[in-house]
């Protein structure tokens, strides 16, 4: 028995997604896999640790997160506790770019910070930093990061975006 | 018998499969991972050929950054490793013949002397690179060509022939494309034919160094060279499509027969699995539990412990009350492989009608990818850079990353 997607494309019995347009075909709603922010491995929903690299995965519900922050040299601190994924950069209203962590007020443009410079992601108790093809690069403890390659952060790590230095702190 | 050094596992997207009385499609995920013993084992020394484009378009920052990146890479090789450096335009220059990396300074000085030149005949560079690699290729080294290009080339057919030869000899080609003008279809074919990773897209010259360092890190992580999976299916079960889904996404073209699949997976790294998604056509079955396939792994080096067998056993149920168990990990791959096929179809056929690409597909991509998909949906052509971006994002839909050293 063929299955039709809502756009009318015919698919074989047993298919989950339409081969023509990609629409999900009728069936049970399935909880999405929990993708590890560090290595990209999909894991069963609710898994506590990544089956490939072993890092802690974000809990599916509840659980108080540890307080984590990024601190500028002048002591200004950005709280990361409630965030899953944030872009660090500098706002540019003309281009309608408003990153969650905005370094424009701290000389971002002059210091070589791109509008969307790097992404910080949380996976459970772990954070990763990923350069977003920034012009002046992202450095972790003075090592240049390859673009689009999430790299784990630990307490006390130094991040440099352009010429702005931030310290990652977690309790 | 030695301890198995590879673990093979498989799971269907849902189980039990229903008894429908008709043909149905089923999705099977097969994963191969290195055992803990292998992860801690000794690595093979490297036999690398760096084949780089020095055509006129490389003039300026591209060649400057590339030279600096090569010198940085040389510093991360040891005297156990072999390196050759070849520069091509419409001629070819042997910058450094294949030799152990004992004198980084002299190698660096040779790199400094590379000058930009004329047109582009990549096959000349590949051919000389292959000749240098052959001097040490074999079970004692991990042999790889790092192929760098920033534009279209003459002699594409010859490049593909050389890639096939390299693959047959256990030499994989890892392409790096710089800027927006390189031939992504040709470089993808070269890597696929030779058993290499998909091309690394370097958008700005300053990222070349990170890309080359990644190549060294990836080569150092290999624990099983030349891994092959052979799968045989029982009557009534036919592989329809096979796609590599980890560590990168790539359809498998060759080796799929009516009742058997052979996939050359290339090198298995200690911290990344190799995974395949198989789409199987299953003829009507009665209820019960059956073995539908047998999987066997082997390695080109004949490494003891890499010959591992696993059965794929599936339950069919006629009971309407027995709800199938859905496997989100397999469905994750099913959705992304289907999305990649739809996007690639739209990219490959610019004459096609504006494709009805479901919004759910666009949601699998980042903002940049979504922007390109919107252009496709509107029936407009993509810019060369837009195509590169969307192809790279599509390849990355299921790709995995090595855990960075802490």
C-alpha cells in the first residue's frame, strides 16, 4: 500500500519521509535524537552521555545547570547558565545582526570582532566553542580554531575573538 | 583466534516490522567502531604527498597563507613520516621528493621558493604525487594525498582515472578547495573514487592552516587502514540504496548488487565510527524472527582481529496490538539522507522545476544553508559560492567531528 505525503507524492509502504519533498509521512510522532554538540553523534532521547565520545548530554528535562559565564578583561560578565546555544559577535542594526552576546559596546568593531564571530553551545554540563568563519579568527588558549569545529571548553579557558579576550568560567 | 578489534552493530528504524502482505521498505543502520584496544594502539607513520595548486589564481594571500600552513604542518610531522611536496599549474614541479621529515628547515626553504604560475592541469600534479607516494605505499605506512585546488582544471577525466588507481592501491586523496571557483563535483568524485574524505571547503585563505592541521590530526587517528564491509542478504531482501552517514554523508554508488553490498569504507579512526544507512526492499513475510543479512568486516592490511561477523536479525509481527519500537537515532539519519538527496537533486539539475522542498528540510540547515534553499525554492540559480555553501552544508548534515584534544 502506497503512502501519500500531504503534497500528494506517492511513497512506498514503510517510508518515513517523502522522497520528493521531504515532508514527514503520517505516523507516530517520535522524539528527536539528542545530537552531541561535541562530535555530532545522534543519541537516543534521554541518554545521559554520548555513545561515541562520552561527554554529558543535555538532560531532557529538569536539572539545575551549573553557573557558567564569559568574563571580559574589564570584569564585565555574560551569564551562560540559561542558554543552550548563543552567538558571540557584534551587533550591526544596519545589517539586522543582533548576536546574543554583543561585543559592540566593548569596542568589538575596532578590535576585529565579526558580526557573527563564534557560537557557544551547551551539551549537559559541557560547553563548546565554534568559530563561524570570522575574519580575525577565534583562539582558544592561543590556538586558532578551525571554523565550524566545536571544541570543548573547561573552566579558566581563554578565548580571543579578534583582539578581545574573554575568560570562560564555570562553578 | 585474536580478540575482535572492531565492533559491528545494526538496528532498524522500527521493529518489529509489520506483516503487510506487500513489499515494504525498511531502513537499517550499520555501524563499525574501533575497539578500546585499538584506540590505545600504535599508529601507522604517515606517507603524505602534498599536491598544491600554484596557478595564477593562487597569487597573493592564497599562496602566502598556503606556504605558511605547509611549514606549520611540516613542524607537526616526525622523522618517521614521509612527505613529498608537488606544485602544479599547467606544468608540474617536484618541490620536495618523498623522504623522511628530518630537516624541516630545508623543506620550509623549498616551500618558500614556490612561485605562482599559469593555467591549471591538476592531473599532472596528481600523477607525480602518486608516483612519490608509491615509493613507500604499503602496509607500513598510511598513504594519503592532500590535493589543494582553487579553480577548474583541464583533464578532469585523467584526474578521475588517477583517483581510481590511487584507491585501488590503498592511497586515499583528501581534497581541499580554496575560494568559490574550485570544481566541487570533480573533487568530490576524486575523493570518493580514492576512498578519501569529502572536500574541505576553505572559504578564506587564513583558514588553510587549520585545514592542513586537521588533515594531519585525521591521519594520526587512523587505527584500521582500508576497512571493507561485505553484506549478504537472504532471498526476499534487496538493498535499494546505501549511504554512508558517518563520519560523513556520501551515497554509495558501486558495490550494490541484488543480494549483496560491498562498501570500501577506507580508514577507521579510533574516535569516529563508520556508519551506513541501507534502504532495503523486503518482500512479504510471515510473522516471526528471521536472519535477513550477514555482515563481515575486513581490512586491507589483513590486520588480525579485523575480520568480524555479525548477523542482522529482524522480527515481523502480524499483531496490530504490538506497536513497533521506533529508533530515533536511525530516523535521524533517514531524515537527513532523504533531505540530502532532495537538495543534491535540485543542485544537480538546474533545469528542474522549482523544487517543492519541505520547510522541515530547510530547518535541518543553518541560516546560511536556509538562505540558499530559499533561493532554490524560488527557482533562481545559486551563485558559485552559494552552491559551495549548500553542498558543504548538505555533506555536513550527518557528519561527525573528532573530539578535540584537551
